[in-house]
C-alpha cells in the first residue's frame, strides 16, 4: 500500500516537470529487474536475473 502511494506521488511530481527529452531519477528502489518478456525492449536479454521482484516491475513500469 505504501509503495503504491509513493509511486503515485512520484508520478505526480514527474508530471509537473517540463517535458524534456530525458528525465533522470536517482535513488535506490531496491528493485530487481529480470528478463520478463514485457521488458525485453528496455532491458534486453543480457540480464543475469531470470525473474524480477515486484519492486523491479513497479519501477520499470514507472520508467517506461
């Protein structure tokens, strides 16, 4: 519940930024990104981890 609220707030903050070609967000989200098919265009096949964590999926959804 709290993680979802944090992600929603983060999306609201990013929506208020001017639309630049690239926005950079730094931090430790403790997410592990795997080789899920939905992220192949973003991550590719070169990831050592087969499956990601819920936090990894959450941050990849935000990033894409």
